[in-house]
C-alpha cells in the first residue's frame, strides 16, 4: 500500500486526482447517509451538489490519475523500478480499488439520474423559469404525480431523449436564451398513450359528470347565481361502443386534424376514421377538401382537451368566483366582486402585488365612508386571497399574464377567438354531405341551470343551502 501511495505521488496530477477522489468519496458517503437519515426533504441545491457535482469531482479525480501517469511516464518508470513491487500484487490492488470505484460511480450515477427525475430538481432548480409551472403543478390534481411520469414515461429511448433535451434546456437557462413565456403546446411531448393512459385507461371512461358552479355579479351584494350541467363525459357504453366526450379516444375512433398555427387554435381541417375504415373530412368554409392546408398534422389524444392537466393557469373570473364560494372573500363587503376583479387585473409586480391589492381595496372602502374594524379584517382576508390568486397566475418576468396559456377542456375563451371544443365544434366544419361537427349544446352537456338565481334543480338534489 505504501508503495502504491508512492506511485500516486510520482507526479502532482495523479496526486491531486487521488486527493480529489478520496475527498469527494467521503463527502458523498457522509451526505448520502445524512440525507438518508433526515428524509428526502432537502433543498434542490443540496441535491444538485451531492448527486451531480460531487460525483463529477470524483470522476474527474479518477481520470486525473492515469493522465498524470501518462504525462509523466518517464518518471514513472524510474519509480516503478525503485518500488520493486511484485507486479501481480500491484495489479491485484489496482483491481480491488477499481471495483470499489465502479460501485461508487455506479451508485453515484444512479442516484444522480434518480435525483434528476425528482420534482424538486425539475421544478425548482431553474427557479425563475420553472416557478410558474411548478406553482401551478403543486396546486393541481397531479401534485403527487412525478414530473417524469408525464414528461418522460418508461423506456430507455425516451429517457435518453429527455436527458439530451434537458441538457439543452439547462444551457438555454445558463445563457438566458430561452423563450418567455415558454411556448405551448409542447410539440415533442411523449404521446399520451405512453403516459396518461398508464394511469387512466380510456376503456374505463363511462357515465356522466355533474358540474355545479357559482357565479357572482359585480353589484353591491355580489349576487350569486348557479350554473349546473351534466357533462356527458362518457367513453364506453355497456355494449362497448363509443359515446360522449371521451368518444374521441375510444379505440375504434381516430380523429386527425391540421392546425395552421403554433398554438393549435386554428383548425380548418378535421378527419374522422371509424372502425370500418370509412373516412369523413370536415373543413371550414373556403378550405379545399382535396388540398389540405399546410400545418401540423396531429391525431387527437388526451392532450387536445386536457392540455393543462398539471399546469393549469386560471381565468381570473373563474378563480375569483371560486374564492368567494369557498368563503375566502366575504360577500359582506359591498361591491367586493367588482373591486376584486379590478384589483386582479391591475399591473402589479410580484413584489408590490400584496400591498398594492390591499391598498386598492382599502382606498375603495375608505372612499365610501368609515371602515369598521370588522370590515378591515375582512378586507385584509380578501387581500390575502386575491394576492394568492394573482401570484399563482401572473409572472411578469416570464411574460405570463391572464390568458397566456389557454385551456382547451371547455369553450370559455379569454379572447374573441373560439377555443377548446369550439375549435372544431363550431357548426361550421362540414363534411362532403354538408353535415357539420355538432355545435348543438346538448351534444356535450345537459344544462340544468344557467346563471340561475334561484334554480329548482338544487332543491331537487337537496343542495339549495350550499
Ligand atoms: C399529469 C402530467 C404532467 C405532470 C405530472 C407534469 N407535467 Fe409538465 N406538462 C404536461 C403537459 C401535458 C404539458 C404540455 C402543455 C401544453 O402543451 O400546453 C406540460 C408542459 C410543461 C412545461 C411547458 C410550459 C408550461 O407551463 O406549460 C414545463 C416547463 C413543464 N411541463 C414542466 C413540468 C415540471 C417541472 C413538472 C414537475 C414539477 C411537470 N411538468 C409535471 C404534463 C405534466
Ligand atoms: C402516475 C399516474 C398518473 C398519470 C401518468 C396521469 N395521471 Fe391524471 N390523475 C392521476 C391521479 C392520481 C388523479 C387524481 C384523482 C382524483 O383526485 O380523484 C388524476 C386526475 C386526473 C384528471 C381529473 C382532474 C379533476 O379535476 O378531477 C384528469 C383530467 C387527468 N388526471 C388527466 C391526465 C392526463 C391528460 C394525463 C397525461 C398528460 C394524466 N392525467 C397522467 C394520476 C395520473
Ligand atoms: C374531446 C376532449 C377530451 C379528450 C380527447 C379527453 N378528455 Fe378527459 N375529459 C374531458 C372533459 C370535458 C372532462 C370533464 C371535465 C370537467 O369535469 O370539467 C373530462 C374528464 C376526464 C377525467 C375526470 C374523470 C371523469 O371521468 O369524469 C379524467 C381522469 C380524464 N378526463 C382523462 C382523460 C384521458 C386520460 C384522456 C386520453 C385517453 C382524455 N381524458 C381524453 C375531455 C376530454
Ligand atoms: C380536433 C377537432 C375536435 C375537437 C377539438 C373536439 N372534437 Fe368532439 N368531435 C370531433 C369530431 C370530428 C366528431 C365526430 C363528428 C360527427 O360524427 O358528426 C366529434 C364528436 C364529439 C361528440 C359526439 C360523440 C358521439 O357520441 O357521437 C362529443 C360529445 C364531442 N365531440 C365532445 C367534444 C368536447 C367536449 C370537446 C372539447 C373538450 C371536443 N369534442 C373537442 C372533433 C373534435
Ligand atoms: C363540443 C362540446 C360542447 C358543446 C357543443 C357545447 N358545450 Fe358548453 N361546455 C362543454 C364543456 C366540456 C364544458 C365544461 C368546461 C369546464 O369544465 O369548464 C362546458 C361548459 C359550459 C358552460 C358552463 C361555463 C361555466 O363555467 O359556467 C356553459 C354556460 C355552456 N357550456 C354553455 C353552452 C351552450 C349555450 C352551448 C350551445 C351553444 C354549448 N355550451 C355547447 C362542451 C360543450
């Protein structure tokens, strides 16, 4: 052993390499044990250091040893001669050390890859870029589903592909050369078949879904109204045939479309192919059926409706109505709906939003007269709720504001353009026989109440007090 050390010290490069390897080995093992004992709730930077930087240093040190020996090979010969070690013993020692090294590199490498798949790495490391996406994610029904379940999935080729594109993204962040906002749809996303359908089987979709929503008016009492509808989510009928909204992803059906813009908002050409192989092509007015327009050709899957399963950005009106329904904003404050929507739509920065929103509300009520202590408390509470909504959705440094990321799951548009279902179901896409993709309100839902102030239907369901 002493002689081996002697060899290592034959030149400064190998010696430095040996020290680096040993130190990083010790740091890696102790931090790994420490993290194991303290659970996985360490910061992303600690993880990056332990699982990426330290193993990197270890490898560098390892590589420096043979490099040193090679560069200073003349001195080596001299020393080897002096060592007079039996060559076999040296080889054995080297073999054992190499084995140890390989197991360390293996574990380190595995941990590094594993770590890079974790939510904390994906979501927080490139903080500024990812924080809007991450904040939306932890507030979503998929908050417990790992990023990689949707963004990579299983299988080696997508894993490698993801690592390569990940590297490109890290570089883009380092050189500040990425696009703001991050453009969607993400065009090279893995098909839903390999990701979503691992957890949600289309064969299982059946039945309807009742949706009840409260809306409020911008009048003095923020008058409540109710919308209730039965969404025909459907999927499979008992006889195995397709029905309802999930008809599009039934195994017998294939809907292909051409989008002529990047965001998939303009869809002038749609083709349906059934189980019998017969095709029907629906086109918007003025589009030549035989001569499809240029654009992205895509077969419909989950993401054409659920485009924001995990990073959904909200509509301010819908988010506000929900906060009032949940009691986070009190209707005891006069005109609270009106003053709140104003506050949400003002141009704050992430630093001044909290104070600004509160001041806007306070000023409004002070102008109306004396504000009691009880009212002040309600204003305070409402400001907290509004600031949370604002911060959840608006990120000026990433150029994300209301409506930047449109949702396709329904048809409520934040601008004048048709969105979601109405990109195809506008009643203007016709097939050869002049039949159109249905825009009939009853195709997708049965309306039980539409902004109704005193809906009978709630009484029928015993829900009128809610
Ligand atoms: C349930 C599946 C799912 C999970 C889990 C998920 N994503 Fe996504 N993500 C998507 C889909 C689908 C899109 C594409 C959205 C589009 O095309 O409009 C997307 C888009 C993105 C985008 C592009 C910009 C944006 O905000 O839409 C980023 C960045 C991103 N995801 C990062 C993450 C990170 C980081 C995590 C984990 C913290 C994560 N994703 C978890 C499905 C998922
Ligand atoms: C690893 C498993 C997993 C994957 C992959 C996954 N999901 Fe989910 N999904 C869940 C879980 C768990 C829930 C929550 C169920 C609940 O709250 O009842 C959920 C809920 C949903 C919901 C219902 C949300 C609501 O508001 O009720 C939709 C829609 C959905 N997922 C779509 C998708 C889409 C689209 C993808 C692919 C991009 C996907 N899921 C990928 C597990 C998964
Ligand atoms: C044509 C549009 C469309 C497509 C395609 C689509 N969905 Fe849906 N899905 C909807 C709508 C609309 C709802 C009801 C949403 C609501 O409650 O507001 C829904 C509801 C759901 C739910 C909630 C549970 C339920 O059954 O009510 C899940 C989970 C889901 N979809 C997953 C998927 C998956 C996975 C795919 C792909 C295999 C998919 N969807 C394809 C439109 C679609
Ligand atoms: C890319 C185009 C496209 C989009 C987007 C789209 N659909 Fe469709 N949808 C079709 C086509 C094509 C048909 C078949 C039309 C026919 O047979 O007349 C269809 C049929 C349907 C049907 C009838 C299924 C049956 O039982 O026969 C329902 C319900 C439906 N869509 C709901 C929705 C909902 C809800 C959305 C939005 C969340 C949506 N669609 C978005 C193209 C689309
Ligand atoms: C192609 C399918 C489809 C057609 C056609 C359709 N809708 Fe809808 N509609 C939906 C879906 C899906 C939702 C639920 C979206 C969501 O969860 O926010 C919805 C939601 C709604 C809502 C509730 C919005 C809210 O939050 O209060 C109203 C109101 C509505 N639709 C009105 C209509 C009317 C009126 C028509 C006929 C002109 C119509 N819809 C045609 C699919 C459709």
